C-alpha cells in the first residue's frame, strides 16, 4: 500500500506534463492554421490562387470544420 501511495505523486506529475503537452499542441495547431490562412489571403490579394490553394488545403487539413476555409477552396 505504501508503494502505491508513493507512486501517486509521480503519476500526477506525468499526467500534468501530458496535459501541458496536449494544450501546447493545440495552440501550435491553431497558430499554424492562422499562418496558412494569412499566407493564402496574401496570395489571393496578389492574384496568385495557384499559391493560395496549397495554403488553404493545409489550413483545411488542420481544421477541417472551418467553413470559411472550405468555402475558399470551393468545397461543398
């Protein structure tokens, strides 16, 4: 029983670290999505849809539920 009680703090530390890793991953994903959208908008303003499409596809892969991105790609 004492051995089990000693392992509880270690388990809590590992669980906390895992939660931090997942939250950073989500934040990085959101940042990457925004960066792709920004690049795509710049390319579209510059009349370069050939360069915007891969950026929009990358953004859609990161956030497939984003309706605006899907609309920009022409996906129905």
